[in-house]
C-alpha cells in the first residue's frame, strides 16, 4: 500500500466515523457540546469544513485565512452538505507529493479522528444511551 492509498483509506474511515456520529441528529441536538467551553457538533462540522479548505490551500503552499469560510446555507443540513462537498474536493486534490501527504495527514486525517471523539462525547450529552460503537459500522 502506498502512502497515498493509506491516507485515502484513513480519510474514508474518518468520514465514515464522523458520518455515523452525526447520523440521525436533528438541528437541536447538533447544538450539543461536551462541556460549556467546547464546540457544538454543528460548530465542529463547520470547523472541519474550514480545516479541509485550509488543507487544500496548504497543498499549494498558500495560506488560509481562518474564519473566512461562510457557508451558503448555515442550517444544520447545509453545514453537513457543505462539509461533504468541500471535503471531497480537498481529498480529490491529494497527490503522491510528500508535502501534500503530510499536510493531508495534519489537516484532515489526524484532525478528523480527533473530532470524532469530540462529536461522540457531545452527542452523549443529549443522547446518553447512544451507542458510541455505531461509528464502527
């Protein structure tokens, strides 16, 4: 398995876990946070969208201006759709280039898996009986 194949496999796994972690959440529950200082689930998906944009810029050594992303649709459904679309564009831009692979790992793989745990913890605050093992399919 090449480094590119490994990164792409990890990205597919991370996307699956995030998708499972938010599956069935309504807009009200998407406002859950694991603690008073943490991001809501909706804010985390928005943040992951920005991270994907920043990652894509980093592939070409461009700087990303954090906080500049403004989704067309700020609703929960719109945030999810925007994340999936922008993430797909970023994943498609990943190449065999070592610097690109490193940035893909930093901005996407490691970051996504960190947020999987954060999203699961936040979801458990509003759905204490939610099965966290659901993220594994």
